[in-house]
């Protein structure tokens, strides 16, 4: 159960994964085979219904395969009115933002503006300095792969606040990073192991802004969402508290009660988790990334090279550079990401043969059973037969 004063601290710490190797999109070719067989669709629908029965308000799955999309839902988009989870829904995509940030970094690497094995001190002098923390020893690669040893900024005392405070609080990423590295010690020497820390991606967002002279949101739009035509994907503008239509309400169980947490300023998440997207857009973005539409093949290979197990996440999650390799209960390779942020949980993945899956929940799991049921929706959609 989430307490009222732990909303922000638990905001973007979760991870589920995704990846794709072929192009996605909606096709008008009525002669093309449908996405998933009727029996596979029935399996997925049963998993969706089970997730709602386990306690989640509403769930939507989007499967993209062979250039076509299929989506199904269960539960509600508004627990007050009982209205359904809207089709093509916008949700807060949480840590999927990291894959977008990593893509921008790799484009800058390709252009020669950033070097993966250069120290972060070169790009952000004086920012990453603290007890056992030295930006001269932490590389861009360390940040991208969570091997920096940096503490988790979500554990800062200033983020131990009520949800209501999120509504009108604009956080500064640089100040959050400074506070984290100056008040909390390093967890381990750089490169020793991989431990998921959102601090890494706040820093990468700042690095992008320093190198390009533009905001992180502008770089994501110019380099990713606009070229791909992802009309449902954006970083909210300053002061943009709500979600663009259509969207479900987002819920958290707070002190035992389901609470509406749809509207807030996501600036506390920044380049670690502020993204808003749709299931179809997430499928297309990961497909484009892994197929080489956004990066040169060598850059894609580098992102997937030598993934490291995350010591503070469940077994079966090995992290590359902004992408992770996920073990699923079938003989399929899945790369990608996913996210968790107040009100929403996303599970995203694409198989090596091109099936892209996004699972969108408008309530973060309040129990192990609810979490397992949501994971089962993803696994079923990934592993179901044709």
C-alpha cells in the first residue's frame, strides 16, 4: 500500500521492457492477416479480465504486428462514472522516457558531440560531485547503463510530500541532482555493478540540454516524435498538469483508498520519466529505434551490447544503454523498457520477429497479485500464438 507521503518517492522506479526489429504502423490492407489469431486474442482478453479482477482499475493492451495494430481493454477509465478505458489512450509512460533520452544521446554520439566513455564532468562541470562521487570517474556510458553507483534522487527528503503538492510544484532537475549527490553517498564505485537509479537519467537530460542548447522536450520532439509522426507522444510543457484527450484517469491506492492522481506537474520525473504516450506510439518508437530508423546500426548494436543484470530489480532484467533485455515465459527474445509513475504503469516489449506489445494500466499495482496479473497480460500478448 502506498502512503500519502510516498507518492513521489516511488514515482519512476519500476521497469518493464520492450524492443522491436521491424517497422510498425496501421495498415489499410484488408487482405493482410489480422494481428493475433482469434484464440490468441481470447487468451489476451482473459488475462486482461484477470488483471482487473486482481485489483487494477483499467488495462489496455496494444499489439502491433505485420504493420497492423490490435487493441483490447478491460476495466474502467473512470472509476467514478464507470466509463471504459478509452481507445488510443494517452497515459503517463514513466521510465519509457529513458529509452527516448538514450536515443537522443546516441544520435549525439553519432554526430561526435558526445563520447560514451568520456566523463560526465566534461559536459556538466561541477554537477556530479559528492561523498564518494566524482564526475571525473563516471562516464556517459555508466549513466546510460545504471553502472554509475549514484544514489536515487527519489529518496530525497524534499520529495517526501503529499500528492497535492505535486499540483503546483515545478522541480528543477539540476537542483534535484545536486541535492542527491551532496546529501547521499555513492552506492558503489562506477562500473562495479548495475543498479537502477533515476538520477542517471536526470543527468543525461541535463547533458542533452547543455550540448544542444535546447530543452530535452524539444530534442525529443525534433529527433524522435516528429520524424516518426508520433502524434500522441510528448513531454508535457511547463504548467501542463492534465493529459490530452483521450485519456483515462490515473489512480493510486493511498491509505487503502483508490485516489485520482491524473493531474500533476511531472517535472520531478524529467528525462527519467515525464513522457506521455499511447500504446501504438510506444510500439512504433521502439520498433523504429531497434530497426535503425533513428540510429545507425552500430549505435543500435552498442545499446544492446553486454546488458548487465540490475541488482535492485527482479531477475530477468538485463540493462544495456537505455534498453533492457527481458526474460519472458516463452522462447522469444524481448528488448525494451516500460515505466511506473503516479497513476500509471506500462509494460512494453517487442520480440525479435517483430511483435510489439504495450500494456497500459491506469493504476499502479497495490499488491503482488495485481502486479503479477499485469505482468501476465504482457507475457500472454508476447507469447500467444499467431
